[in-house]
């Protein structure tokens, strides 16, 4: 069992890279943002709590996300996987270590995708997503603008803006990244799992850096 996790600020392109890795290597995908967005649609108190935390750019409670994540992980049945959005702090990283040890993981890749603050801010504030095919557009980046202001070029359906893609929520999310998530760089570096990826390039160039590392491991395994 091989696993991949990312340490990267919001809108660094983790979702896009996960898709590219999935297509080439067939790894399973677990995204904690998606898990929480789904849980937030339920009709119960937990859902209200999740909605509020996400809208304010706060991290949800560790015990809750660890529990939801562990359930998804157990469905993998030993398949190779990519995790997007977890762990987000050291406590979650310790919990993940214990889970992966129990599952007998063979190799964990930790990709640190470094992207400048202003770049991710523009990506978040202008981000528009097709509700059907999930293509990501950006109203502030010429090369990524849809042809018609809020309609998907491919599906002709309306583009949506995530509730937490606002300037104030972004600042809070970035603050959490700096304070809580970045310490994971040293943590995984000490374990020898860390790979630095230059995230200021386009998605294909970012994928090439990841691909070289994965290919090197898989070919020599
Ligand atoms: P994402 O889609 O990964 O950007 O996550 C969206 C939001 O979900 C975050 O801003 C947090 O509020 C919440 N979230 C996602 N993953 C986690 C996690 N591992 N721990 C706590 N909160 C999380």
C-alpha cells in the first residue's frame, strides 16, 4: 500500500494534482473537504457546526474529522491512495501515523507544494467551479476566464462559487495553514518522507515533478 499526502496552502492545486495522479496511477482519492461538504448537507447539529466552521475558514474539530476520515480509509481495502486536505495539524498527523501503521503502509509520499501567498489569494477569490463537470475557472485570471461570465464552456451550466472562497475566509484559512499545517513540513522531513514541489508553475509542470518521484519509486520497487 502506497499513500500520498500534500502539505500545501488552500488553492495550491491539490485537487488537480490528485486527479492527474489518479488518472495515471489509478490511486484512490480521499478529500476531507469533500467529506465535510457532504456531511454539512445532513439535517443534524453536527452538520450545522461543520457549515459554520467551514464558512468561517476555521478547522473543524480534530476528533470529528479523524473519525470521518478513518471511516473512508477503512473502505480502501489496502489500495494505494491520495489524501487531499488531511492531516492539517500535528495532532491529525499523529493519528494518521497510527492508522497507516495498522494498515501496514509500505511507503508514504509527502509532497510539499509551495505557492506564493498572492497567487493562492487570486486563485481563491476569483475561483468559479462548474457544478456538473467540476472544471475550475477564474474570473481574475485571463487565461482561466469562462467565455460567458458565469457559464461553463463545456457543459453550458451555471458556475458556482464555494461559500468559503471569500477574501476574509481566505485570510483565516491561510493563517491556519501557516500556523497549524506548516509545522508538518519539519515533522515529515525528519521521517524522510518529504518532497518539495515548486507550485508556482502550471499544473502540468507541477505534475511532472510529482510524476518523476512516483515513477522513480514504482520502477525500482
Ligand atoms: P478544503 O476543501 O480542503 O479546502 O477544505 C475546506 C474546509 O474544510 C477547510 O477550510 C476546513 O474548514 C475544513 N477541513 C478540511 N479538511 C480538514 C481537516 N483535516 N481538519 C479540519 N478541518 C478541515
